[in-house]
């Protein structure tokens, strides 16, 4: 079977030639041409015949095909109209695949049309994500009510490192905290840029995000908590105190210096620290101190 797979370089090249495909830089399109890496993604996501998979951006169907061979059912969302017709051809041997022409960010997972997803035995999301929109897609999925167990995503290595970073490191950021509050994260593998057509400028990584049963910290408003954390990271080189008192476009800017000082003292956090040194629990303490003010 392997020599016929869409993900082999010869088959990908033949499909691109047949349909005269020109990659759209604006959509961050790169085709993976290494079947072994797709097999490893399937393994990382623990896909079996009880698994229903949502795939984002099937492209010409390289990953979709391997998913179809292993999963119970695959539901793909493809934003680029050109690929819709191509996928009808490349995926024609598989009767367990459905492709919808829609931007994943516009999908209403709470609507009647997709209500069946909430009844599936095991649901995972798998994608080879365009670099420019990785974070909005993941945040959007996390905020949806979709009962997925895991997200297995190929993305820019640097972004995967930020999502798995330890407190106090250069990669640790507001994104780290947003992800780790709801997900356990680990990098399954690094993917070299040499296995893509066209070749991107940087290496990729496959990231596993597994949903926690409960968030690490419970707060009354997750959006407001996120704003506080983002404020603390506004300028990384500046102290927590400086970032808080110079807050812009956030509820934090409404606080006086005295109120900020009191909140920091109540939370037992030194204002001279930098945002990257605070754990998620310390951010939660600071948030509650401010909100009780």
C-alpha cells in the first residue's frame, strides 16, 4: 500500500501537477512527503477504530488518508476551495471520510449539524496547522464545548516549545499558561523542514495536548484571568509592577497604584519580579486579590 500513499514525494508531485496546484503562502500551505512521520502522528494521537477524528486543513489528503486507514471516521474542515474537488478524487477509496468546505474558526460545534460529534465514543483533533494561525485555532477549540480527548497538532517548533515551557524559561509566556491551565502538553516529535513541499524556513513539532479533567486553577472569569496574565507579559524585560501599572486595554488599568500594591501584598508576590517567574497558581492568587479589591 505504501508506494501509493498520497504522502510519498512522487504521488504528491503527481497530484500537484495534475491539478496545477500552486501553494498559497497566505494560507501557510506546505505538503508533508514522509509517510513514516504521519504514522508517528497516528501513534501519538492513539488513533484506533473507536476514534472519530476532526482534521483541520486536509490539503490534498495525505494525513487524511492515513487517518482514514486507522480511525472509525474522519471529519475534515478545509478552507481552500481548490482542495475540495481534489479531495473527492484522492480520498475516493475511503467511505469513512467527510470533508466540509469551511474555516475551522467559523465552525459552530454546538449546532445541530455537528451534534453527533458529542455522542462519539472517542474524539480527537488532528492537524498539520498553518504556522500563522496555530494559536487562534487551538484557543478556539479549547473554548468550544467539543468533547475531544486530545489535540495532536503539527506546528512550528518554536510555538510548540512555548506551549510546553517551564516557568522561568525564555519560552514561558501567557500562551504557556493559557494552554497548560486546561491541557497537559508534551512534544511527541520534532519534524525537520526537509520533509515538506515547499520547504518551510523552520522545523516543526508534533504537539500532544490532552484535556485535563479540571483546570489547574478555577477562576470566575477565564477571559479576565487571561487578560491579567497577558498584561504581566506585556514587556518581558519590565517588572510585574511596571507592566501592571502601565496596563492598557485591560480591566487592570482601572486600578490605582495603591490598589495594585495592596493586591500584590495580599497575594504575597513581589512587584519587582518579572511575569515569566510567576507560576499559574501565583497568577491565580494575584487575580483573586485584585478581584476582591
